[in-house]
C-alpha cells in the first residue's frame, strides 16, 4: 500500500471494538446505495415512515417547494409527490444514493452537496425542508442550519427525523451488511434540545415532537435479526424521533 492509500485508509476506515468497520457517511452510503431500498425488517426505516407520515399529515405540501436534505435514494418521494407539491428538490453527499433516486425519478431536480454548502439554490427558495435520518451524520449542524436559513422562505416549515441521540449516547450504532462485512456509519451526537435552540434563533418553534422507545412493540424486529441481547441492552431507550418546527 502506498503512502496515499495509507492516508486515505486512516481517514476513511476506523475499527470499533467489535471489529465492525466504521466509515464516513459519503463512503458508507456509496456502498449501501445498491441495497438500501431492499432493506427488510429494518426497525428504523419502518418507524421513520410512520413518523414522517404523521408529521406531514399536519402540513400542506400542495403547490409548495419542498427541499429534501440528504434525500438518499428518494425513499420518501412517492409519499411527498402524492401530495402534489410544486416541486421537490433533493441533495445528498453520496453520488451513488442520488444515482438510485434518478433511476426512479429521472425528471426530478437533485444535487450532490459538499461541505454543507447549498450554493446550487438561491436565497428564499423553499417552503418546507424535510430531512430524514441524516442529522446525526453531520458534524457541524450549526453551519448546516445557517445554510438552511438562507434557502428557506420566511413563512416555512422544517421536518426532521433521525436516529435518537439518547440511543447514540448509550452506544447505539447505525450499521448495514455488505457481504460478510458489517459497516457502521459514523454518527455525531446532537441533542434534540440543541437542534431546537439553534432553530429558535431563526424564529422556528416546535409544533410536534414524536419519540419512540425500544419496548415490547418492537421486540419482533430484534427477534427476526437474532438480536435479543441488543434489545435487552437498550430496552426503554428512545430509538427514533421526529420533529416539526414552523415559523
Ligand atoms: C440513512 S440515509 C437517509 C436517506 C433518506 N433521507 C431516507 O430517509 O431514506 C442518510 C443519508 O444522508 C446522506 N448524508 C450524510 N451526510 C450528508 C451531508 N453532509 N450532506 C448531505 N447528505 C448527507 C447520506 O449520503 C444518506 O443518503
């Protein structure tokens, strides 16, 4: 391995105590992209759907410009497009996730974003920002929210869902299988309070917060994955949240 490869490897790969490979989001999702839409019995994706449906049922998407931050493969786009928005715009750091989205929605507008910048969008463009299962992959959420503030209109809504920070704080990890490897995607801890505080500086108020805990209702997901030890370890810990803010 030459020096350049060694440097790349030390940046992109870490090994945790269980020998799972930990990858930075762009690299991880470039690998996950090929199977992401085929995930079965995935607790987080299942509940994310339920929460997002509940949150968007309270707002009007019709004729609005929706920006999906970290849109991935466009998993939520049929749900969003069914509400007849004026337009959905997506961005993602992973070219391969966007490629999958484009296979399904060839005419929609998507951009690959870098360094949290959204320079492809003018000021005051969007009515609603939706971001599902992304925030904990971002190191500097303050920088990200400043850029959101630039592109969102004055009267607007923000919907965020994500892996729950309490689960991250207790050592919960976001993993997927790639052949025989188990890959962990790098996450960063941001409390829900921190998110609310930053967005309150931009005059956003919380209208709805939904949190789901690991309890008997979700035990069958762990049984199917042969992961009852993890179920017991994290019993009663919230595993996902969704928040709707408006101004
Ligand atoms: C768990 S996936 C969620 C994708 C989609 N929102 C969904 O709910 O299915 C997380 C997504 O966030 C994207 N992502 C991670 N870091 C990002 C960043 N800094 N900027 C934009 N997208 C990012 C990843 O590439 C990936 O597509």
